[in-house]
């Protein structure tokens, strides 16, 4: 029998169209036994006005389990959604900054090459004019043919050699700078697809791999380090970074042949291609157990003082035509459910 607590977000939205959104919000808060506070109103407004949005998907995942949305759960969902949005914006800003720097360097290289070519053309034209003047002077003295050019003043010949040496040096410098720029562009292309802290692929690389997989089987797992904020608060961000790199290395070793990426913060994504949901679930569960056993901490004295490090994860299989963001938010909703079930869990859906 369906109760108010188990009615999903979709059920709340499917009210008569004539009923104002304000009434829908009030009904939803009553169904979930939530006080009419500003935070609860904002939460209800967002999920009811955007029923296909990521926040609504996360709330729906909780409700589908027969659970009721609590005040603490609503606050956690709102904070998580805001934090992930900020992280995405920060990542885009950093990528734009790097791209702008390379564009500026490339533009300077091209402009410098253009200036060099113009200078060389001007000097070549001047050299030709000097030779013509010398030849005319020789002819005026009664010299003719090739001998006239051979009798050009020593100063003109010296000028020729000097200009040729300068042109050769400039071409060599331009070639060297172009090589350095090519190297920088190649490194930038690699860096644009790699997380600087962990060395894993980043969100951009994940998106490209997701698209390249096309209509094949694609399963995404979103993994999150449990209580990571408390690690930073108690031991400092240096130790927090060591935890991130240790977990990244553990995931990368465990999922050979699959793409492991850092999504942002303490979240990692694993894109399984050609692997079904059940097999991917088993693989993530095995990694969760190994990390919970703290085996990787034995080799790092900085991490040995941490009582325990655990991982929670959510998995979903992409459907044809689904975007990466849509798949992510469905997986993230399962991850949130894994957290609410006590953490150190894997939820597959």
C-alpha cells in the first residue's frame, strides 16, 4: 500500500495543472512531514519546478526506497548539489584560463614570424637595390657583364653576408620557438584531460570517452570518500591530498582497461565499457572491501594514523541517447542513497 512517505517526486508533480506551484510545494512538505522553513521551501521549489533535474533525481532515489526525506537529508542534498555545481564552474574557469594563455602565446608566435618575414623581405629588397646600384656604378666605369657584379664594392658583399647570417639566425630562432610552442601545446592537450593532483583523467577526458563509446554498453560508477571533510579538518589538506592520491591509485590499479577519472573534490568516476551492470557492481564492491581493509595505508606513514578510510559508490547503466550529465546525476543519486544507508556501501540501480 502506497503511503505519503513513499510517494515520489513525480507523484507530487502530477497534480492538477490548475493548482499553483505554491500549493504543490505545501502538499509536498506535508507528505514528507517537513517544516515550512526557507530551506525546505527552496528544496521543494527546485525539485518540483525541475522534476527532471539532478536534485529531483537524488530525492527520487531516496523516496523510491520507501524512505522519507528528513530535514538533515534535505540540507545535505542541497549542499551537495551546490558544491558540485561550484566545482564544475571552477574546473571550466581553469580550463578557459589555460586555453587563453596558449592562444596568446600562439598569437605572439605568429605575429613574430610575420614581423621576421617582413623584415627579411625588406632587407632582400634593399640588398637587391644595393646590388643594382653597384652594378650601375661599375657600368658607368665601363665594366660590363658578370664582371660588373664581381667588381661590386667590398662593403656591399659584406652587407650581403651579414644580412644572410641575420636571416639564418632569425629562421633558426623561429624554428626553435615553434618547436617549444608545439611542445607546450602537446603538454596542454594532455593536461587538459588530466587531473593535476592525482594524474587521473578529468571530466573532459571522461566526456570524450563516454561519447566515443557510442551506443555500446556503458556503466558509470561514482565513488566518494566517506567523511573526507573530517580528514581535512583533523589532519590538514596535505594529508587529505595524500588520501586522494592513494584512493586514485587504488582505483586505477583495480580497474585496468576501464577509464578512471576524478570528477571533482573527493569524487571519482569509473566508466565501464563493454561490461554489464552486474559485473561492474561486483568489481566496485571488491574495491570497496579492499579500501575498507586499509591495505593501501600500510605503505604510507602519513595515512597510517587515520583510523579508517572507506568508500561509497553508486552505479547505473547508460541508456541510448543519454548524456553524460544525466548518467552522472542518476549515479550520484544512488551514491547519496549509499551514504544515507550508513556509508561504506555500493548501491546499484
